C-alpha cells in the first residue's frame, strides 16, 4: 500500500483511490498509536495522504482484489524494479474472466 502511494505521488496523479484487502493495514492508517509495531510506516502513509491531492482509502474484499494479488505475487519474482505491461499476462486471463462473470463468491464487490 505504502509503495503504491509513493508511486502515484511521484508520477503526479492528483486523484487516487487506494484499495486494500488488509483490514489490519486499513485500521492502522485510520487510528494507529505510537505503540503500534508499524507506527513509522503509518506516519509515512499519513504524510503522503495529506499532500496536495485527493486520496481515498477503501477496504475491499479479497475476492475483488484477485488481479492485483496475482500481479503482486508475479512482481516478487521479477529481477527488474518495474515492468510495463502492454497486454495481460497469461496468469491474469482466468482472473479477468472470473471478474467478468461476477460469480463464485457471495461477497462480490461492485466497483
């Protein structure tokens, strides 16, 4: 989440919607205290959230975040720091098809 905010800010985006499926991270940036084990990261997130832009933070169901999860796992194995995708990787095809069908979960989130 923090790295995504840094990237959006550095690229000049001024209206951002940040979605996370981590209830712990979402709650931490809402009301972490100095005793929280990740308080220093929360402070950095707060600083980014209060820059000259509009950034809405939303908690979403993990099922609605399937494509992002697949891409994040793929990124862990990358040897480069960034990669521009001109088409979806094969690993995303089934997740994208699943999203189009809106099936398989009683917790479908309409975006």
